[in-house]
């Protein structure tokens, strides 16, 4: 990332420059992210403007530079030489101008953590531009809050949405072909009906061909229609494609697919789309019949929960830090929480992959942030990264 360096001519340049270099070298050593001092014109390709304030007496320089800076403007203090007072003046000027700004002030470790989160969020914003997602069929009838304005979404994030008919998917399934790869061959070693696996992989093959035909980065399908149309479920196909890095969601739920893509880009990890089954205090049990095959430590095959037909995935997702996230279709409301996966469950009265999660946010926040009935979970706590992402939109 690039940053713009501000220093008063009344201060010694070499010592203050070294202090800035020491900070950014520390950040690079800790995070692997390279920060480069640049001119105003060279920083135009960044999603956010970083301004390092080396000393006091720099607010006038900041005002002159402001027309070339992008919001939100991230002001980083040096922690000495009246840098903080100058930075507070800059923040006030931004507020007076109705512009968004952030101030980073603290220890080298604290500033480094925030810069890593901002850099990660900025990278995700860039990577979403041009992303192609598809709805395969209409949203399931019970999803009454999933409408998304495609044009507004594209303007805000750069994500493009297309629609594919469920009839085209079914036509592809009838070809009964799928890739001959190691992941598919491994499934036949599982203790499960081989004919059902074969039929389920025909759905995987159909999904794969649509992804290739329409150059998709992800899709969400009206999968319950497949239970009657081809007597099988899309759970296994979605599990395989999510493992391959194609965001694959259930029930033609577009807001969940968008949230899945955001969390995937932020974390670089596989993402589990799931339903909340019960909540007590800060604990939530999430479950669904599909999960990326590279997310659980082990998994078995089972039938689809509601229909008891087809092939679903019962995965044992390991204990550890996690993120629980979901945004509304317009991205104006979101639930974001750091979490800890306490255990994988195997209860008979809910979908096949189940986890009990302790959230940092309490149940009141969960219940009173309406974002639909699906949520997204990944391994690792990226809650602060997500917050920075929405600061950049």
C-alpha cells in the first residue's frame, strides 16, 4: 500500500523519516504487507488514502492535499513532535467538510494491527470489483427478504449478478457427467449408497459447467426444487465447489451469497452458509446440510435433513476462533461477531453439519440485527477486518 508523508519544514527530516520507516518496516515484518511513501498522484489507484503525520505544523499541507485524497482518509500519528495535535486539526477539518476520516494513534503494535486490517479490507474491496455471481432459479418461497437491487450492488461493490433458469440447471444435470477428479473419487470410499453419490455428482457436474459457461465466481441455486425434479440434493455439489473456491450457496439466497463472497475475500478461508437453530446468551447452534469439504477435520455423508433423500455432508468443524457474519442485501445492516467454535454436534433434529459457537456479541444484538435466516461462518476471527471493509465502502 502507498502512504502520503507530511512533515513541517521546521523539524529535522532524517530522524522523523526514520521513525516512519521503522513503523512501516515493523508492519511489513509482522503482516507481509509492503507500505511505500509516495506522491499524491501515485496514490490514485488506492481504495483509501493513508496519511502519515510526522510532526505538527502540517495541517495546512493536509488541506492543500485533500482534493487528491480518497475517503476515508486514514491519518496515522507519529506519537511525538506535536503530530497528534496536528492530526486532530485535520480530523476536524474533514468533519467540517463532511468527509470521512480515521485517526490511528497508539503503540507500534496497535497501529500495526489496524493497518493490517485496513490493508486486508482494501484488498477485498478491489477483488470484489468485477466479481460475477449468479442466481440459479428464483429464491426459495420461504425467503421473503432477499430482494437485491443489482444496479445498486454493482455501483457500490462492483459485483455483477446474472440470472440462470432452474430449467437450464436441470437440463445440465440430465447429462449425468461430472469431472473425474480426486475429490470425486474419494467420495466413493465413503460408507454411503454409491448410486446416490453418482446422482449427486451429476448435480456437481451441472453446477461446474454453468460456472464455466457463464464465467462465474459464485452462485446460489434454488436447490429444494432438485429434490422433486431429480430426486437428489445440491448439497454435495456445493460442498465440492466451495472447496474449489467457487462461492456456492443454497436456496437462491443472494444476500447470503454476497456475504459469503465478502467474508471469503476478507479471510481467504472457506465459508459455511448455515441456519441458526437455537440461541442462549452468547451461544448459537448453527447447522446446514452442506459445508466446504476443506473446512471440517472429517466428514461423513448422510441424507438431506428435511427430505431424507439425496446426499448431504455431516462435517466435524474443529474448535477454534471464528467469525459469524451476515449483511442485508443493500449492505446497510450487518451482524459481525468474533466467535469461538466450541464443538461439532450430531443432533438428529437439525441439518447435518452442526456447530455450537460462542459469540462476542450478545443475543440481543443478534436478534435485533435483521439480516435474514442464513449466516456465514469461517475459521479465524476477522470481525475487525469486516468492520474496516464496511468503513471503506
